[in-house]
C-alpha cells in the first residue's frame, strides 16, 4: 500500500454505551449471560449433529453450519461489547478494528448465502421429494457450504481492497460498540462516495440475490403446499418451513432496517439497538427457533441426558 493510502490514525476508540452509571453491572451480567447461553446452545447443536446418526440429513447439516456461523459472529462481537460496558470505551488498533469488521462481514455474508441454500433445500424436499436424496446428497451439501464460504470471503477481500483506499486523519472515536461499516466510513477524511457505490453494487450478489432466491423458493413451496389435499399434509409441509421463515424474517428484517435504511447521525441509540438485534440477539434465538424445537434434536438430547444420568447412577 502506498504512503498516500496508509492510515494516519493508529488507534480506534469504541465508545460503546455511554452514561450507563448504575446500569453497568446489570447490563454486563445480562450480555455475559446471553453470550454464555449463545455459546452453549450453538456448541450443543454442533456436537449433537456431528455425533448422532439420526441427525445425518441435509437439513441438520445446514443447521449445524448456521450454529457455527452464529457462534463465530457472537464471539467476534460480544467480548468487545462487554469491555465497552465496563470501561466506558475500548481502544483497538486500527488494524484490529478492520480485522473485526472483516470477520464480522464474512459471517454475515455467509449467513445470507446459507439461508438461501436452506430455502433451496426446503424447496427440493417439498416440491420434488422423489429426487431429494439424489439432489441434496452429502457431497452436494458440502459443496454448497464451501461455495457459500468462498463467495463470502471473496466479497470480504474485495471490500478490504476498497476500504484500504480510505484515509483516517484526526478523528479516531466511533460511537458504537464494534467496528461497523457506517461508523468506520464516518471517521474517514477521504471522499467516501465511491466506496458507498462499490458497497451497494457488492451487496447485490451477497444480500439481494440470496434474498430473491429465498422469495422464489417460498413462492414455489406455497404453490406446492396449496396443491396438497389434506390439512394434515399441508400443516406438516408448512411446519418444516416455519422455523426457516422466522430466522429469515429476523435476519433480513434487522439487516435491511440497518443497512438499507441506515439511521441518521442523530439516531445513534436506534443504530446501536438494531445492531444488538442482529449481532447479539439473533445468534441467541436462532438455535431456539430453529433447532431446539425440533423433535429429532430433542430426542437425541434426551437420550444423551439419559446416558449421562445412567453413568452417574452407576458411579454412586
């Protein structure tokens, strides 16, 4: 990188949530509890799907990948959030700030692609069930996940090249609890118009194409469900999609609210609350909505708990 493009500011200060006063300990305790629960839920799903023969299906394989993504996203964001609550602000190196932003962007991009893959999986299961096992073979599922990560990482590398053109001169304070796109751009003393245009163009294949694929998949699914004669059959078909629809609604709802219609500079509180929804709350509720209500996962978990109980009884 040329001297012209090098960052003049070596440290970034994250202000987090200011003026908490007596709420520091309760908020710290709350977010720490959320983080512990998030890690526990997602690690549990990853282990159960890996170790149980009854969960070796494409749907649960994709759920496991969603848990990996949620675990990574939460681990990237929450530890820094906890530090901003206790210390009022956190000082990161400019490189560390960018690394956090790029890793976070990679997980967000991957989740966009993964939700599209999961909607395609539901489409094949409901609309062409006789060919499901051949289309959604384990090899196909692995390739879809690999391609999703590859596309996400490629998008982040392009983003890194764009962000490397920015200069940061005097200001080094971000009124946020992590290094996000808009707060970083507001710090820059460069002309950011072309960066905005590049990011908008890049968001089309990463965010909007997967969203369109999800919509088209569910239009086909709805058409197929309406053809089912029995109410029981309709309910069973819809129940396999309801959890995915809930996750898509939460994820894209907060993402669109924040990035497509970003809050004004004088609405920092709204910005932070929306950010909390998709960085802290979503990784917590995804396993509850999607996996832990699944009868198959509950049955496997119950068997594991029974074995643990039997082992403890034998020791006594």
